């Protein structure tokens, strides 16, 4: 058997449009809209001449950071949910199990992952893409298997071996669909403008993000299935089997 891009994409779509997926879309959309509204805009030289404005920007910056951490927490819960068979409820275990440690590993690991891909891209585009595909599933190992980010990088490297070209194709397809969705919501968002436009755009982004998480989790599950050796059929006449 080989990795199926179509199966991963259709499974990801099914999970996104089901109850749990729609809940995650709503949560990510709310977080993104709030973050867009509170993001600091005056952390430049002008802030030095306006202490009050500077304090407001620091406060909104801290709030934006808190929203980023909350987004990581929700992403962990989403990965755990999409990697399981749960479709209608989100078990409390997924929301509580080692959530602090997992969030810390996801935060630090994301920085290391970005640096690794950037360094690989400095030499040529191909090494950067190779590192991206090989290590991409590290976040699932952090969320689902409670590994630290170093162990997760190693596990992702081993898991993707033999399927990297197809996984690259999956990534290209998901990015392409994401661009189409963003383009579709971008026009009405620009026309609406203001908070309404921001909300429309962030909802579209949340749909794309949840679909990417769902597809990642389903691809991870499929790769694990490919790793499992098929059960050997008993030979006629073997001990314990009828001749």
C-alpha cells in the first residue's frame, strides 16, 4: 500500500464539516478576530512621545500573545480530536492531558522548526522543502503522543520516510485550496470593510486552518497504518491451525 493524497484530503474535509470541526472553526475565528482587533499598531518611535499610547500598546501586545497561546492550546485539542474517532464530542481528556507541557513544546518546537526550514532554504529551495515535509508531522506527535519537540522531530522523520514525495503533493494541494478560499472571501471582506470585513476574512482563514489540521491528523493516522506490518495468514498445517 502507498500513501493516498485523496484519502487524506477527503477525510480532512469530512472532519472539518462535522460538528467537532465546525466548533473548532468557530473558536479559531473568534480568537483570530479578537487578535486582529487588539493587535498593537503603535509600537514604533511615536510611542516614546505618548506614554499612554505606549502602555496601551504593551497591554494589547500581551493580550495578543495570550491569544496566540490560546490558539496553540486549541490546535493541540483539535489535532487530538481529528486523530481520534471522535466526531460529535471533544473529550475532556483531550482538553486537559499534559496541556501545559504540550503547549510549551509546540511553542518552542514551532520556532525551531521554522529556523530549520529557513536554514535549509538558505542553501537551496529543495533542502528547505525536504526538511519541511520530513519534520512537518512533529506537531501531531507532540499533541497526540505527548512527545517533546525533539522526540517529535525524530518521529516525524521516521514516519514520513518513503512517502515524502506524496506528502509534498498533499501539502501543495492543501495550500492551493487555502489560497482559493482566501481569494473567495477576500473580495467580500474588502467590499464590506471594517469589523465585518475582518470577521469575514478571519472566518475564511479559520476554515482553512481547521482543514489543514484535520488533513494533517488524518494523514498522520494513514501513515501509521502503513507502518503496521500486515498480519500473516496462517499456513495450512501450521501448529494450532487446521491442515
